[in-house]
């Protein structure tokens, strides 16, 4: 029975990993793509505006 307890964690992790990969692949493109692209564009815009803002100490 030791071999069963040794195999369970890797099998569970493999099943979980496969589920994560399948979920990621299914969510690529389609109706979610525009929402994801808008979120990324917003984050990039915020990062650029912070980067370009003048510093308060005049440096």
C-alpha cells in the first residue's frame, strides 16, 4: 500500500495541472478576449501615466 500513497500526490497534481491548462486554453480568444485586452490596455495605460508623471521634488 505504500506505492499507492506515493503515487497519489503526483497524480492529483497532474490532474489539477491538466485542468488548469485546459481552462486557460478554453478562455483564450472568444468573447473573453475583448475584456482581457481592455484590462491589459488599462493596466499598461496606468503604468505609462505613472512613469511619465513629473516628480514632486523637481528632479
